[in-house]
C-alpha cells in the first residue's frame, strides 16, 4: 500500500502515468485481500469471510489482471499504429478473463494452505492452454510496446512467470501475484527517480515508435 501511495505521489504532472502509478496500489490491496484468505483457512476469521476474500482475490488475478495490464500499455502508447498493435492483447485478455470467470462460476474455486503459499484450484480444463494465453495477454503487450522501459519490464515478468511455474505449479496464482506486488516496487522507483517521459525505441527490431 505504501509503495502504491508513493508511486501516485510522484506523478509530477505525467498524466499518462496515472493508471500505471495506481497499479501498485491495486496490487497492494490485492495482497491484503489474500491475507483474509489465509486467515479464513487458519480460523482467524470466519470461513464465509475467507470465501468472499478468495473470490475477490481470484477475480482480480484471473479475470481483471489480464485485461488491466494490456490496457495500461495501450494507454501509454502515443500513436494509433502502436495502439492497434496492443489492441489484440486487450481482446485476448478479455477472452481469457471471461473463460476464467465462467469456469469459476461453474466449478466453484477452492484454496488450500501450502507450505509457503496458497494453492488455488478453479477446476480449469485445458489449463496449460489458458495459462499460456494469459501469459501472452499479460506479457505480450509489454513485449511489443514502443517503449524500452515497458519492453524490459515485460521481459522481467516473463522470466518471473517461467521461474515461478517451475518452482511451484499448484501455487502459481498465489506466488505470481506476490511477485507482481514486488514488481510494484520497480514501478514506484521509476515514478520517483525515472526519466520524465518514457523513451521510445523499445522495439527489439530497432524501430523507433511512440
């Protein structure tokens, strides 16, 4: 939460960064929600409170986040050509989120305590395919961005996803969102110390855009 507030405090007139700066705040709230999932499983709060928290946590992580990230990238791009390049990832993220939501409504998700994480299950069919499409929507938009900072942030997120998936498949949702909260620190640092404006030429082919 403190990181998110700090990021928002350092907009310095950069209105195009407003939603980017707000993302750490949302991710901080997201982690607070998961605290109530933990407490519900440990009996600190009622099971009903834990269940509501689990639904809120999963809806944000699986339904909203794959749309929010490409939308944030879309909002940063300065040319219509670049926005058209990002738009398919927004559509893909919305499709993935819709499938995730429909699956949760049909199967009713569960959460179990793991050693150092929570293991969520939503009864997803074709889980590998949907997870892959989720990654494409969330990271792909950053990888095709016209800004080098966004591109390298996408690379870092892609590496983190691969590492977390190999370390702990059943706890991927919990660990990935924890990593996303940590990545908020990088956003806050950029808002505080970074360049006044994003630098174009992130396109790995060498093209300059934005």
